[in-house]
């Protein structure tokens, strides 16, 4: 009798349940990332750095009128250096303040009281910062390509695409490291300073650690070799020399391998961030 009055509803397939759960997680990540993007557009540090880089790039275009090729090549190097320096600063400063600012403004408590886990919060913050710096990179490279192409009448679009994507994925590693630092270090200022020093060291010094290790005695040689192979080699994502000297694209297999290399390191740092954040008390 009860079966007739209340017929059994058809069971929901497990695939549909998994899809709905994945969709709900993605919606939460997008919501958190959207808040980060809105905050990024309201801050003035990006616009200041963009104007500075735009002025130097415009100067490169004006020098080309006098056929000063050496000067223009030097200005291209300065422009690309400013693009790298600006985006590194933007990435670190934006990621370093995400979780501490939520704690200081007391918005972390109601945020986690909603159906938002700590892992979703970390991943959403990373996604928002990574997308924000990606938009900044597109503007930087687009302006640089327009000025350089108008001067040289040469448009190495594939090289610019490789440089942009590698740069973006490299900054993804920096963003993940900074989020990890925001859990480890107490203040955003100390986290920002330490990550700026660490990132600069990785870009300038990390590539030479194996050469320095050859001159050391054991066990220092083995330790330094281990450090060389463990730390992320951020210089692998830097194609400035190819753009400055108008060289061709790198093999696409190496390009894809570098993207996978960055994804592995970013996933490692994000996993460590999520694990530490789960154990960290919210005060």
C-alpha cells in the first residue's frame, strides 16, 4: 500500500552526483576568484606599473625613428625587464594579502561558515590572483607587441604566445609559493619581503647552483646539488632573450614540458598550503 501511495523515486546515477558536486565546487571557486578580480581592478598599483612600462615602451617606438637599433634593443630589454619585475611584484603583493586580509577584517569567519571549505578558499584565492596577473600580462605584452611590431614591421606572434604563457605559468608557481608563505609567516609585509627575495634569487641565482656545487667539498656539494634539483627553476619561463634578439620559437615539446613543470610545482605548493591551512587555528 505504501509503495503504491509513495512510489520510489528513480535513483540518481553516481555520475550525475559527481558532476553536480564538481559543478558546485567550481561555482564556489569562481565566486571567490571573482571577488579577488574585483579587488585587483580597484587597486592602483597595477595601473602605476602599467603606465611606467607603457612610457618606456613608447620611448622605444620613438627612438626607432632615428634608426638607433642598439638603443632600441636596449630599450626592449628594459621594457621586458619591467614587465617581469612589475608582474612579479603584482603577483606577490596580491597573493600575500589575500588570507591575512580576510582574517584581519573578520570576514574569514562568516566566509567559512558558509558552504566554503578551507581548500576551496585557498584554491579560489589562487585562481583569482592567477587570472588577475594573467590579465595584466595580456595588457603588458599586447602593448609591447604593438609598439615593437609597428617599429620593426615584424610580428612573431608564436614567440609572444610562448613567452606570455610561460611567463603566466611561472607566475602561477610564484603565486602558489606566496599563498603558502601567507600561512607560514605572521605578517603580509614579512611574507612579501621574503618572497620577493626568494623569487629574485630563483630567477638570478638558481641556474648557477650546479656550477657552484662543483667547487665545493662533500657533503656541501651534494646538499647544493639537491637544492638545485628541488627548487623551481623560474628562469625556464623567461624568453626575454629570444624576443630581444628576434630569435625563433622554442620547440613546442619543450614549451609543453615547461608548462607541466610549472603545474607540478604549483600543485605541490597549493597542496602544502591547503594542508597547513586546515591545521591552522583561526584567531
